């Protein structure tokens, strides 16, 4: 098993799946009605899971439909964005810079974690999140 104190900069899971929708409210309502999604105050559904290496830790995956063309996905022209949970976000950003990866913003810190956005070589915007 992986050492839970491991601070190797890397992705450790998926934190969110975000996509464009022509009508986000109808899309969310459809998923709630037909697939049982529990849409929360942020207009998304949360899926909780346990970390096998740290069973007391609850991980959350956010699912959300955004209005088509929402600036949050910019500068990507794609219809989706994935949020990856990471460990050691500062170390990971340093590695990404060394590898010539486009870093779109500075690491921002909130009550629920640290975030930064990057672009992959296919033009996909990626959100990296280190949970508190």
C-alpha cells in the first residue's frame, strides 16, 4: 500500500467532471429524475468515496453542467473540464513548469483546498485541486 504521508507531486484521483450543456437546469433535472442525482446548492451532484489507504478520509467528486460557452472553461474550446485531486500541488506545479506545461493562473487557496488551472497539449483546460 502507498504511504499516506507520501508527498510525491502527482494526481491521486478525480475531483470533478464539468461539461457544457445547452440548458444546464434541464440537464440537471433530467439526471436527478432519471438517475437519482442529488443536485446541491452549487448546482452539482456530489459523490463521496473512501480512500483505501486512509479509510477515515472521505473524498468527493463533483459533477456539474455549465452553460454552453461559460468562461470558466476558457481558454479551452472543449465542452468539458476535469478536476483532478492532487497531492503537493506546489511541487506538482514546479514539475509542470519544468516540463513546459502551460500554467493558466497562480495557486489559489480556499477553505476547502488549493486550486490551479493548466492546459494539456490537446487544448483541454484541467483543474488541479489539493483538498484540505
